[in-house]
C-alpha cells in the first residue's frame, strides 16, 4: 500500500470521527456513550501516531 492510499484512508477515518462527535450530543445514547468515547480516544491515538510517522 502506498503512502497516498494510506493518507486517503486516514482522511476517511477523520471524517467519521466527526460523526462520532455528533453521537455524543444525543441525549438518548445511554451506555453506548462509553463505547463512543473509547472509539474516539483510539481514533485520536491512531491519527496522532500516523501524523508522527508521516509528518507533512
């Protein structure tokens, strides 16, 4: 897999992160809030690691 493909896929992940943030604003999320928070934390770690590995 080339770097451009990886960058495109990371961009897709970043776009989906915004969706998860929107979910957190829903009052009826219940216990799924814990899972959404965990997903956001893990996504942030992966994005940070990607940026450290492939700085622009």
